[in-house]
């Protein structure tokens, strides 16, 4: 099977590419910097720097996007965060339109930020979108991906929670402080953190690609979201360290500006559709996921 992947060199993409190469799939990855991508990807992946070079593929996975959690959200950075998702997805849809035989499926990333900050309300895929910057960005990103349906392509929009694994993502940012015993809850600690093990993300992407009846929005989060304070306790316990130091909301806002919303806000997301449609999580519980990652 042939795959075209954008953002394949990233934290999620590189794990997906490893799994696909191991399964014997043929991969083309769209990357801005082939040397950087080559170093992160297994042998046998074909790299292209523009869609014009990409051969037709029945399965397209769209993961590209400038990192939301890096650097303050200045107006320039907000434009970059947006363009790196919306323009890339638009270009991908235009490429799909030009194909004599369009792909079977487009699996396109989005995030649980779609729902905005929502207190304790459990959120399945039918919940209304939020209204903050990240929510509007996710809504527009999904709408752009959905446009590929016009070409007869099945579109799965993945609302990813906080993806956990070693070597990147949110854990890489938290681990140094927690390993020193300087970790702890953020703000009130009562805000929800919807997490998922990277292995389950890879499995869910392949599941969406394979199932002819999978389409629309899917929450990619473990079935048991936790509060931020529970997360801090679980991580500290897994590292045999205390989790006593609380980072107050005002300090985060001072340090991170509007981006602090990612940590202070939160959403209690449930993967209702994956569970109803029979997806089996390898890591439904946070303690098992952390034990696997930190062993
Ligand atoms: N990791 C999470 O916890 C999480 C949670 C929710 C949603 N997501 C979403 O899932 C997608 C993949 O996540 P990830 O953690 O794998 O991200 P990542 O490690 O930051 O990788 C994203 C990839 O996107 C490409 N990219 C970065 N900046 C770009 C730009 N300005 N223009 C075009 N392409 C750019 C890069 O590929 P090249 O440098 O090779 O071009 C990069 O490898 C992202 O869109 C992210 O927003 C991730």
C-alpha cells in the first residue's frame, strides 16, 4: 500500500513512518528539509519537498503544522501556526483534486483544542466547538481537510489529545522538572488533561485508514482523561519523585502569554466514536502508559 504523509518527520509522523515501513508499506513524505527528515526517518522512505513531486497514493495522512507549544503566540507566530496548517492542507486538497484517481482516504490531524476550555463537561465528537484562538484554528483546519470529500475522498479528522511518549511532545518538556522533583500541578490543577499514548495514535491512524466506514471527526484521547493534578501525581509516582510545586496561573501567563491557555484551560474529552466502533486501546490507563514510556 502506498502512503503520502505530510509532517512525517515529526513526533507522531516519525513513529507512524517506522510502523508503516515495518509493515512493508511504500511511503512518500513531504518535508521542508530533506536532510533533517532523513535523519528522523527509517531507510526506504521517499522524501519530496513539493507536492508536484509526489506520486499518487491511495492513503494520505496530513500531520504538518508548526509547533503550537513552542514560543509565545505573537501575531507573526499565530500567522505561522495557522498558515502551516491551513495552507498546507489547502495545497494538499488542491493536489488531491488534480489526481486522475484520487486517494481513498485523507486522515488529517486536528486537536482537542477544537473544543476550547470547557471545565468538567465530558466532550464527545458531537460537542460544540470552542471560541478561543486554538479552537478557531482547529475548526478552520478541519473544514479545509473536509473539502477533500468533494473529490469523493473519505476524510477522517483526528482531534488529538496530548500525545505521550519518550523523545518528544509534552512529556519531553515536563520530564526535566519532574525528574528533579520540581514538578507539580499547573494553576488550580483541576483542569482536565486528555492524553493518549503515541502507540495508540499510530494504531488509530492505521485503523482509520483501513476501515471503509470510518469518516468524520474522531477524538484521539485515552478513555480515561485525568485532571492536571492527577497527571502530575501519576508522573511523579512513575519517577519516584514528589509533585509538590504548583505553578501558579499568573506566572504561566506572564511567561507564556496567550499560549498559557493550552495549560491553564483544558478539556475532558472522551473517545466516544473509537470506543463505539471497536478500536482497542493498548494504553487505556495513564499509569500503564507512563510505566511503558518511562521503564
Ligand atoms: N503531539 C501532540 O501532543 C499533538 C496534540 C494535538 C495535535 N497535534 C497535531 O498533530 C500534528 C503532528 O504533531 P507532532 O507532535 O508530530 O508535531 P511535530 O513533531 O511538531 O511535527 C510536525 C511536522 O510538521 C512539519 N512542519 C513544522 N512546521 C511547519 C511549517 N511551518 N510549515 C509546514 N510544515 C511544518 C514538520 O515537518 P518538516 O520539517 O519535515 O516539514 C514537522 O515535523 C501537528 O499538526 C500537531 O498540531 C499534536
